[in-house]
């Protein structure tokens, strides 16, 4: 009985420790996300999405999309993927896209969505707004243009895209918006607690070391040190919103250098939440060749270039 009592006491102590750590991580994330969410809502109510869509319309020609898709992309950048899908559904009947076009649009949305919130997380992790916007908006345009050229030159995926589902239209009422944000924030706390518990278990049974060993060669190839493996796995699987608190904690722990965080956040900015977000873009009729494989390959190449560019300059004697 003493043995079981000792085990129960130890488990209770570990549980309390995990809860305290999770609440600390959550509090850090709330300080970043709450102001960003309020700013996004204010911009949306002021019509900023429409203004941004007008500015983005000319760039749609570069990626082979109708001008109206600028509104869909603008919605994704300022709000989230769910709202952008709802906006796209309104255009789909009048202006249907090919599978290639839906793939280009979906890939661009995946690379550059929820910028105010996720950019705030990146800023709290030590990566400035200019770097975030350059990597994510610039990356979306470059990748979109490359995919458009490949699909157009090969005449691939030119059949009409089928909208497989439709996100419910967002409720314009302020109270409905506030309730939706509250539900999201509560869910984030649940995810953080579950994630930290899982990480503790993985560390206890040695699987964390195995994950690090498996990721180390790939991360090293693109210039990311193995100490950043946890942050990378968190972001790739959960995304920047759910994993943001843990990413901020990693950045402030002192284990990761500013260069590490720049590379990690650049990789995650281009390619995060691989499962959930990819499945969402399948609703548009997009193809995995772009929304998953091309996005992943592009992210790895871009991060490798960012990692090695300063070294080339230093080797050449550049200031």
C-alpha cells in the first residue's frame, strides 16, 4: 500500500507541476494573441480586407488566378482559413476554378494565413514583422507563381475543381465572434496541457531522443540545430497558434539562438499544421502535389537558403 501511495503522490506532484507550467505557457500566449485578435477584428470591421483585396488583385495575374480571388487571399491573410473558405464558396458557383488554380490558391492561403496572430507569435519569439511578412507573403507569391507555371506548361490539373465541402458563413454579430474566440482560447489551453503531458511521457520513455535523432540529419541539412527539434515538431504538427506558447517558451529559454528561431519560424511560417490545414484545402478541390509536397519542399529549400546565405557573404568578405 505504501508503494501505491508513493506512486500516486508522485503522479499528483507531476500533474501539479505540468499544470503550473501549462498555465504559465498559456498566459504568455494570451498576452500575444488577445491584442492581435482584437486588432484583426477592428481591421475587419473597418473594411481593411476589401482594401487589401484591391491591392492584391494585380498580383493574381502573376499566379494565374481571377482578380476576385484577391479577396479570398486577403481574407485568409487577415483572418483565418475557415473564413477564407466561406468567402471562396461564394465565388465558386459564379467563377469556378480548375484544380490547378484551386491548388495555387490553396497553397498561397496555407503559406500566408492568419498573419496578425501568427506574426505576433513570431514577434514574441524574436522574429520581426518584416522578416515574417517577407517570408510568408513573398513565399506565397513565389510558390504560387512557380506552381502556376508548372501546371500551365504541363497542362496538368486543368479539370474543374469540385468544392468538397463548405465552411459555415461567419456570424457577423460581435457576441458570436467573441464566443468563437473564447472557445478557441479554451481549446488552446486543453491542447497545451495535453501536449506538455505527451512531451513529458515521450521524454520519460526515450521517444523524444529518438525523434531528435531522426530529425537531426534533415534539420542539420537545412541549417537548424538539433536543439530546435521540439519547436519544429510542435509547429509542423500543431501550427503556430496552438504551439505558439511553447515556441515562445523555447525562444526565451536561452537554449535556442536568435538565428535558430529565425530558421525555425521561417520553416514553420511556410509549412505548419501539415495535417489539419492540408485537409482544409482539400475542401477547395486542391491537389496534394501543391498544398502538401510542393509546400514542404519549398519550405525546406527556402530555409536552407536563409541558413547558408550569411555564411556565403562572410566567406566572400562581405560586410
